[in-house]
C-alpha cells in the first residue's frame, strides 16, 4: 500500500518560474519527456509590460510546432507528448521596442501511474482502489485550486501594474504642469518688466 501511494504521489514533474523578457528578445524554456504518452501541462500569463501580451510557440523534439499564438495574454494547455526528447517553450517580445514583459510560466510533465493488481484479492484490493480514486480526486481538486490561484494572482499583478503606470503618468503630468506654470509666470514677469522699462524711457527728459 505504501509503495502504491508513493507511485501516485510522484507521478508529476513540474517547473514554475517568473521571468522577464526584454524588448525584441526571444527566450526558450525546455522540458524533457522520458517516454511517449506522457501529458504536458503548459501555463503562462503576462504579469506586466505594454498591453500584457506576447507571442509564444511550443515545439517537439523534431522541431514540429505543436502550439503557437500571437499577442496572447495568457494560456493554459494540456497535450500528449508522442515523441521522447526535449520540448521547447519559446516566447517572443518582438512587438515591443522598449517595454519588457514579466511572465509567469508553469510547465508540468505528468506520467499516468499504472495500477497494479493486488496479490491478495478481496477487501485489501477494494480499499486500495478506493484510496487511489480518492487521491486522483484530491489531485484534480488541487489542480483546480492552483489554477484559480494563478488566475487571481495574474489579475492582482496586472491591476498593480496598471496602478503603477497611472501613478507614474500622473506624477509626470504634474511635473510638466508645474514647469508650464513656472514658465508662464517668468514670461509674464519679463513682459511686464519690458513694458514698464520702455514706458519709463519714453518719458525721460
């Protein structure tokens, strides 16, 4: 029973990270598949930068394009890896000339565990099967919770990015407005001084 539980728990290999992709740059990330038929889960979301969009591309070990998209804000995909080898997950920020993008990436390689028949049929086998089903259900529920957390995290980061951008614009608008007012005041003082100076010279004896 313990060995069965261990097999069920260690059936997934995941890699999650947050990375910055500069303007006019292409970045690729890789995941190894040990045997054909494994499931690959691929999630990404643009957290900040520009219009929160980016181009992406997924290739198999034979350089065949499996998934691609242009100006996507986020994506959540699951596909079957039919070829053993290294899969590439690439992002391009070519549409931006100055603005970099901050992206959350999560790549998961899943191997479906095989259920082995119990040596002692009867009640132990039934309990083991019920326990396996419960673990599968809990795993699915945890995946849903994880995706919901990612969704709200993405919305929070995007909202924070919008607030930062708005604050920056308001600050520089205030600075520009202050400089314009100061410039107008200096110009008016200069005009008045010029006017009274010329008037004074006109009435000199």
